[in-house]
C-alpha cells in the first residue's frame, strides 16, 4: 500500500440504538463521540439505526404486509394467469 492515500484504520465501537447492543470492530469510520469499552479503553463510537441484532430478517420477526392491496390489484388487472 502506498503511504498517505488510505484513511486511518482502527478500532471503532458500533452501537445499535434500537436494540441497545454494541460491538467493537475495526473500521475506517470515525466519530467525535467516544465510549469507554469493557476493556477500560476509550474508543470512537458510531451510532447505527439497525444491526443484525435488531433487523427483522435476522430476528425472525419479518412480516409481509399488503396494506395497499397490491396483490389483489395485480390479480384484477392481469387476471390469475390461467388460460381457459
């Protein structure tokens, strides 16, 4: 790697505000906010809206909602697809 062209890569805490879960990893992201981690050191913290802990796909709470009646509207417009 050439010197001086890559961003700094270091430890960062990502915190899922919805689930109250945080994890320490390495990233090029940075933040002015900091947090004292379990090891007693202070790391920059990046707040995220969703992570694997709170995402519906990973938690098994994903639902398919058809509140606008899109399936019925499609069936009326294009028929059921069966040829008689």
